[in-house]
């Protein structure tokens, strides 16, 4: 209700509704059989949420797509069959269907898996990567090998390319004391052999199948290497990873033709190396996953093809100490892992318990706008004369944040409850002064110093929390809570000019609940404000009332009211919900109504009223 029209007029609201009726189901099972050293595990699940109006279009489309995936992927050696899309239908709907067969020999010594699974190589390269395909694992204690191949993204019609994954990891270990592992993975949206995809200048068969128009296929190759030592006192882990990412692999380049063109333009004779590639490709079809393309060439020219990440992490468990240092440039990208990029960070934290008291503290440094690591760090270290020599500009300014934190939590007291306190000091600055000293001329120096990115801010923040014990009087149980978080901020420099402005950022919250028999009532209030000119002041009021074990299993009411002020009231928001749940034998029925109304006193076009009614029926044993 009120889906698109910003109004509180009741007639308009009633004519502006969005109706949905979805069917959610899950049906599955698993079985495990072991005979001597051989183990077999099979599981399958049909799980989906689909609009009842789309059922005839979604089925059998998704089931057919699942079957086609399995038929194409079942043979891990037959790469050609994997890229044969003849007669396939585009997948127009997503689903959560799962199928897995796992065979093991002598426990985890040798495993084979086919179907939907996850794998992890290194947290910076491949971490909890889900794919549909085949994997083989070998774990002999001192030696470990993982190989995986399949589809990481099954592909939705006009939404995404189906991405194919191939990767392996090799590791050696000396008991639990030392390890060394390396891994290589490929994730590419443009699959298949060059001769199949590029026939007489025709477009890719896959591109035609999925009709993606302006959505470009991408490629990702990631190499990782890590080593570490661990004993009962401490552990150290060091890692390095290199990524090659190409966001446009739409125009394929023939390797032999590329070598010939380079030679004709006065370049080296690469015929011998191309011959090596052909021999490697006959056994290890790397070019089926990372095809040479014009996007690769442009990425090399623009220096945005490769990215690098490296770092070290150390832990001393008995002392609760953890320290780290990591540097990752902006062009590093792994489609198989989530890693913060364009960041140089180091620091240390410690957490210890003395008696029932808990103490913590730490320091961290963080810097962004990281220059290309390959040219500025690695090549500059090996061949200093090849390092970039361009003079700095305002675009090279990096934000730098120093953070110091300390805190303590008191033990639980049967009458007073617990107290927690945290103090944080943050110094936010830039490297503008250092850059300005190396500027080529006075105009560039001035531009760096007066840049809008050249700001320095200091802040002291304290947070105090109190949570009461549970007080019980007869059949009535209550508990309370309160916290305050306050900061003192100094703007030392704004746009390179000394400022000195100071202000407070203040806030507190109160909460309490009471439980009587089947009834529960919770109330909360919070306020935030600042002494900075033109800052916003907000108030929040929350309430929840619940009833159990009536005709319905649970009944819940919630309501909240929020206000925002500057010189006067600028906006307010009212939200509420009503929920019922009842179990009838094997069926659990629930109903939930959510209503929200936002009113801006500054701009009526921002006003909105929305409501959602959800009715669910779940059949479960």
C-alpha cells in the first residue's frame, strides 16, 4: 500500500497496492552408507519460493535447467561437453535446489564430490565458494590436495552470465607446527574453446543463449600463497595473493593470431611459447577459463588488470593478543572471496580476563588510496629505476585513521547487574603535507594543501553500558538497561585550512521489560544530539507487548515513533506490527501485518505510507 504514490490520501493509498502470493516449499532427504573404508553420502533438496502466478513459467524451467547443469557437469574430464549448450533453455528463475553425492575412502584421505558444495582455499582468494560441479580431495595429514570445477553462478536470464570455476590447492604440513600451501583458481563468465565461441565472426553461443545485451562477461584468475607456524604459545600466518581481473571478455583474441601480430609489429617471436601453451592446454585447459581478449590487452595498458594483497597475522592465545599487517591495492579482486581492497592497515588488539573482569584494548592504522603494489612496491624493490616517477597531485591524497581503544566489563552482580565501559580515540588525517613537499610546482602544492580531501579531525568517544540483573517478585520478572555514547570532536583542519572548531556528539538510551505470567511488555527510549551548528536531534520511542499460550501460541504487538529536529520538527516516522502464530498439528500458521508512515515537514514528496500483510503456512514434522 502506498507503493509508488507519496500521499496519505486514503483513496490514492487504496488504489496503489502491491499484491503478492508466494509458495514456499522444501522437500529433501539424505542418506549415509559405510562399508569398511568406503563411505557414501547422498543428499537432495527441492527448495524454492515462487509467486503462484509464475509457477507454470518457473516449472519445469528451473528443473530442466538443473538437469542440464548435472548432465553437462557430471564428467569432470570432459570439458568440451561442459560447454555444449545445444538445445538448452535459458534459466529464467532462481531456486535453492541442492544435490550432492560424496564418496570417501579411508575417512577423509580421499574424497570425491559431485553436486552443490562449498570449498575454501585461502581467505583472500577462495573462501566458502559455493559451486555446482565436481571436486576431489586428498588429505594424508602431511599433504593435502583439492581440485574443484563447476558453475559458481548458474545464470539468470538477462541478469547474469553463468560463471564457471576451476581451481586447485596444494599444501604440505609438518604435523600442526608448519604449513605451506598454494592455490590457483579461475572464474570466468565467458566459457568454451576459442574455435567454438568464435566461428566466422559470430557472437558467442552463450551470449546468444542468455541475450545479455550490454552486460559484459568478466574473468578472474587468482593465485594465492600462504605459510605459517603454530605452537602452544603463538601462531604466525603470512599470505600473498595476485589477481588478474578483466571486466570485459566479450571480444576474444586468438592466441596464435595475437603472437603473429606482435611479431609483425616488431615484437618478439612468441611462437615457441605459444607451442608450450598448446601442450599445456591439451592436458590443463586453462584457456577455457581465462581466454585472451581485448579486455586483457586494455587492462595491461591501463595497469588495472592485476591486483596484489599481502600481509601477516600473529596470535598469542594465552595472552589474548592479535596483531596484523595487510596491504591490498584498489585493483585486487577475487570473485571467490570478500576482501577489503584499497587499504593498508596494521595494528594489534589484546583481550584478557582477570577474575571475572574482562579487559580489552588495541591500536589500528588504516590508509586508503593505495598505489599499484606491483610497480610501487615489488618492482621498485627489485629494480628501483623502473619505479613510477610521476609527481604527486591532489588525486594521490590518502585518508589516514589512527584508532586507540580500551574497555572493561565488570562481572555480573546479583543486585547491580553489569557495567561496561569503552573509550576510543580517533585521529583522522591525510598525507597531504608529505605530498605537497614533492609537488612539481607551487600551483600543484596549493591544490594539494587546499583540497577538500585534506581534513584533520580528532575525536574522543566514551561509551558506558549498564544491564541490570533479573529481578523477580512473585510471578513478576523485570530487567532494565541504559547506555550512553558521547564524543568530543575537534576539527583541526578543514580543506587544508586551520579550523579549531569543537563540538559534542551525545546520545543515550533506556530500556526495560517486565514479564508476568503469559504477558511481556518492553519499552525503550533513545535520544541523540550534537552541539555542532545545524546538527540533527532525534528521539526514538519503542514498545513491544506479547502474549503466550492463549488460543494462539504467540501474539505480538510492536510500535515505534521517531522524530527528527533541527530548529523545529522536520520529520517523524510511525511504525507498527501485529503478529499471530498458531500450530495446528503438523501445520504452523502465522500472520504478520507491518505498517509504516513517514511524514516530512520539509518536502511532501518524501511522505510515504507502506504496509505489508504476510500470511504463512508451514508443514513440518
